[in-house]
C-alpha cells in the first residue's frame, strides 16, 4: 500500500511539473566543478547568451547533439556554454572526450556535475538531452530535447 501511495505521489508531482516558459529567467541552482567547488547559476553573467545542455553520458541522443554542436564551436564563441550532468566525472570525461572534444579547448565552455540532482527540479526537462538557450538578460529564448532542433539553436545564436 505504501508503495502504491508513493508511486501515485511521484506521478502526480511529475505531471504537475511543467517545463520552463519562454521568457522565464535562469533558475537558481548549484552544481559542482571538478575540484568540488560550487558553481551557481546565479553567477552566470548577463550580457552574453548562455547555452545550457543537460546530458546523460550514456544517452545516444545526447551524444549526437553534443557531437553536432561541438563541430560548430566557432559559432558559439560569443555564447557561454554550460554542460551539466548527474553522472560521475569519469563518465562525464569519457563523454566529453568522445563526443564533445572540441568543447574542451574552449574558454567559454564549463562542464559541471549535478551531484545533488537539482537540475530536474529547477529546470523541469522533459527528457535527455535538455538544451536551453538564454538571452543576454538571462531570459529563456528557446528550449528543446529534439536532436533535430540543433540548427534552430544556431539560427537563434547567430541571427
């Protein structure tokens, strides 16, 4: 009986959670750098567009999206890129080395770990990968989990 009530509660909260609305601001959340120092979304600077990519290292769609985007790093030079995963850093490293290697050379790309599992509650992604493009004022411009939408992100980044 407890299991049934727990399952129903989880389903209720899952259905009541909605994705972010266009124009909403970047939610406040804390993630962790490789050296275990905190990184807060509050510290994402204004004045530049920001691209947030939430990924799972074993997700094939995530691998394809990051591989596509990493081939176009020159077009992302004026955008802050934040790669966020709940995986352990050894899995994150494997993922980045194999699918996002060009990103590793970029100063505007930050890879952080969501070890406290706060991303889902703060951003309400529908599935992996979850990609969010924020304007220079930190308002949401576009979001998608569809790997076919990668060109749309680049059109919005480089109008």
